[in-house]
């Protein structure tokens, strides 16, 4: 028979079994669609190489003071590392930046990167037009220059080559920056969670104290390994440099170890682990679907026994019969695969739409030849997988027995039964791989969302401002802050207003050495650090951070009054255990008296311990840039009303951002929440398919053993005995599947241990709940076939067939 004849025969066979074919195609297409969508995400985000020449040799360099804790570097440490390493071909320091440009009357905020001139050498990038900055542009006092992105060049200047050399106004005071070059089209900054529109020279303004004490850590560092160097060999050399600098600068470099990490791993972090876990979960669901389809085909094969026996008697070899059955199953798989690719494309668009925007390279995810090849290959593989068992059973059947066979059972029939039971056991085991992990993540999410964070974010609007340069002196900035706060307080619906140089859960982003006045000087490098938060009066009331003792700041705390500070409970416990912190004096680059103690604010991950924190009044530590926090009623002011109030203060005052404080928390949980619901959805699907598998096998068993059941009842068996017999079989299948699955479940939950909070990967309550749920569903999946078996009429059953 030719290939075309085989294919036509396969389609005819599938048409004759239309209901089963439709059910199998729908089941399989959902699994293939989910697997294709997940592979598309993995392919676009993880498997494609980073878009830089020799990306495998790119590393991130950090100063680690404790296992798992990555720190930025001081400029002086970076210089010594850059000049002293032979394993690194090139290194570059960089820091995020934001600037207002003034193309017209309204300022426009653009985000960019300040980097040392080696940055482009490390990434091996050349400009599309103009030039990149050099050592001359890096020096202090040099004219302002910038390299702009391809997108900004086209959106702002229409791609005009004459834009090179043009100067752009970058401050309200008239500061101009000359455009010297354009980045190539499609170039992406490695950490592309926010669009980068410009690159400007990094010009650190260092004092002699900064160079010797090296306490100001603010810069990220990227590097490229030298030919022949590896991450491991580079780390050996970096550790040697670390020890040398620790001896020379003990006060700032105690326990600081420089380390190199592959750029790919540092960019993707937990995203990589989450995607592979979800992909494995999709694979488990697909395997359960294949097991269900194999069960369907086994049931159909039982009905085709005589048909296949006739073919064999007419001269068809066993190999030909197996080939024909596999053609049918592969054809079924390809039909399902075609539909699955369409479902995968839709699922991928949905995944992109609901995924958090800070997932790297999310916008590059899509269907390409790799994904289509994967989908087609998966369709063929699944067709072979679920078609193999029916084909082999058919090949082992005796032609003479099959031509005489009735439905009361033969060796082949018993063989089919054992395989069907084995498939159900596998389904239960696979479902059990997913259910505990899904339960643990669900409980973790509940634990995290029910934690008291130490402040109240509801009904708080964040207004991110950087006051214009016309407010130059500290008194002018203090007065400007006071006026802005008053403007906001005058808006109808506003209850209170406060400001700080950072959001409440970003306190670890700005730390400072703190000592207690009157106590012995700490050893070099052992000075304790605390978060240093500059706030205005109204900050604690606005965020409803509880005041434990003492007072909060007021208008009396000015630049002319004695220095004061408020500390959190963690600070008080660390520095004054068993003492009263109120009235104690601390040194934070100036002596301050502690006048109040407030509650702790949990860090952003909600898991780490609260950091000791010192709050100081804005009037005594003036900042230009700040987050104004506006607490409103349920029907509070809109963003346009807030902008209007700012225009009354200063028509030229730009706004960086206006958004709800709760939205920042939503961003933090977005990736975790997406993974949670995807995994729980897959677990539910696996659970449902396993229950269907149990039901179908028990229903088939009852139909095949109808005569036997009739005989049992004729010899005195009660309906309850038959009922128990069927449920006992269900229990046997459930027990075997549980024994196999529980071991895999314990191993699988350890893969997600990093995502858990307040729970052990082998949490007994979660596992017990899963087993009870699985048992209940299995019981009801077997209930209906058992009840039908118990109602069999012995006389009718003994005449069956």
C-alpha cells in the first residue's frame, strides 16, 4: 500500500470513529497548544542568544558581602578591579538615569544610562550614525553629550542625519547636551525593563574621602571575559584582588568579595526557573492527555479486534497492521497539532497580555520556525506515544482467537485491561506531581498577601517629582517642598500629604553608617548601617505607619533647630536592647537626637527581616527629588487635578510619574501571581483529566465484566458486594498511583522551594489536603460505574452477547 493509500485509510478510520476522534483532538490540541505557548516564551526569552557579539563571555561583576547578596560597587573599587584583572578583557561601570528634555513648552521625561566609555567596547556595539563617547567625554567639566536610541532618533527627529551635532535642552535652567551619535536599530540595553532612550558619560564627582573610604556604593559593573578565561578562573583572580583591597581599605572593604556571574543568569534570574517549571507542568498535563487518548484507542481497538483479525487472515502482516494503526494515531496527532498551534498562538497572545511588563525580552516572544518545528515534532511524538500501546496489543493478538473471541475476555482483552489500568496509575502519579506544588504556591500567595506590611497603601497616590534647577539653595528647596505640599493639601478630597526620597519598601536602596554617641568606636569595617530616609512632616500620618513612642516631625524641625531623628523598632532593638531609645543621640554624618520610634516597614519581598531605619526631616537633609504621597478619600482627586495644582506652583515643573501606591505592590507580585495561576490552572486540568481517566477505565471494566458480574449475582453476591468490588479496584489504582506520584511530588516541590514563604516544600498539611481531595474525586469517579454495576440484572447479564 502506498503512502497516500495509508493516509487515506487513516482518515477513513478516524471518520468512522468521529465522536472519539473529536474528543481526542480537542484533548490533545489543548495540551499541544499549552506546550507550544510555553515553548514560545522559553524560546523567545531564554533560548535565543543575547543580541551581543560573543554574549557568552559577558559577565556581571558585583561586590558580595554575604552569600546571595549582590551589592553595587564604589567607583574606586571599580577602578582597582578594572586595572588589576587579567581575566577581564574589558569592564564598564553604569548607572540608570532619567532626564527631562524640553522639545517644547511641556517637558518630557526620558530614561537612559550613564556609563563609562568602555561600555560600548564591552558590548561590542557600533553606532548607526555619528560616534560613541570616549575618554575625553568622560572627564569632569567636559561639555554635555549623549548618544540617543534609534527609537528616539526617529520619534523625535524623524531619523534626520542632521540631528547629529544638534544640542538638546535637558534642564529648565538651559543646560544643553549635544547629540553625538545614534545607537543601532534593534539594540537593547541588557536590563530592558524600561526603555532606554539615551546614553551619557558617567562622570563621578569624587572627593578625596570618597576615594579613600570607598563607602559610596552606587554603580553597576559589566565585563567581558578575556580569551581563554572562564567565570570560575575569573572569580579566583577577583577573590585575590578582593583580599588585597580588604587589607588596604579595611574600613570599607571588610568581607567584600568581588564575583563574576554570567550575564544571562543575572538578567533572567527567577524568570528562568519559573518558565521551566511551568513547561514541565505543561508536559505532565500533556502526558496525562496522551494516557487518556491511549485508553480511548484501546477501547476502540477492542471493538476492532475482528476487523484486524480479518485483515491478518487476508494476508496483512503484523508489521503492516501496526504501521496502519500508528498512521492513524500520528494523523490524529497532526490534526490535533494543527489546531494546537492555533490555540498556542492565541494562548501566547493572552500570556503576553497578562504577563508583567518587567519580564525581560517579552516583546520578542512569538511564533517562528523553531516553535512551529517544535509543535509539529510534538504532534508526531504524542501520536506515536498514545498510539503505541494499542498497536502493540493488536500485533500480539492471535488471529484465530480473535475470530472466535467474544467479549468475555481473552488474553489480549486482559492485556488491554492491564495497560489501561497502568495508564490510569500513570495519570494519577503525574497529577500528583503538580497538585502539591500548586497547593504550596497558593498558600504562599495567601501568606504573603495577608501579611501586615507596616503601612497602608490603599488610597495613596504617588507623585514623583524632581524640582527644577531654579530652586538652587537649600532654603529655596525647603520652601518649594512646603508650597507643593500645601498645594496638594488644598485639593478637595485630600486627607494628608507627606514626601520622602524613596518609597516605603525601597528603604534598603539608601543606607548610611550610624553610630551611637558615647559608645566605643566600632572596628574598621564593622560600623552598622541603617536605611536613611528623608521625610517631610505628614509622611507617617499619610502612610499610617504606627508611632510606638515619642513624637513625629513637625514644622518646628528646621535647618536651624537641633538635629533630630525617628527610628524604627528594628533600629531600637539592635542598638538599645533593654533601654529606652528616646533621647539617645546618634551620629549620621551629624549628631541627632532620637525623638520617636515607629513601626517597622517590611522590605519589598515581604520575606526578609526589616532593616534598621533612621528617618530625618527634609529641612535638615534637603533633597531635590522626592516621592510625594497623597492620601485621598475613596473619590479623591484625579491625576489632572494634581497636575493642575503643580502648575499653580510652577507652570514649568515636570512630573516624572503619577500612580497609585498599590500599583507598585501589584508589580512586585505580578510575576509570582502569574506563575501561581498558570500552575494552578494546569494542576486543575491534570486533576480533571486523571478523574476522567479513572471514570473511563472503571466504566469500561464494568461493561467488559458485565457477564461476570451477572454470574456473581446469580450465585448470591449482593449489590453492595459488587459496589465494593468496583470501588476496591478504584482504591487499588489510586493507591498505586499515589505511591508512584508521592515520591516525585516530594522531589518536585523542592524545585519551587525558593518561591515559598512560611512553608516547607514537604508541608504535611498541603500533602494531606491533596491526598484527601484526590481520594474524594477518585471515589466519585468510581461511584457511578460502581452503582451501575450493582444494578446489573443477572438474567440480562448472563444473556449478554
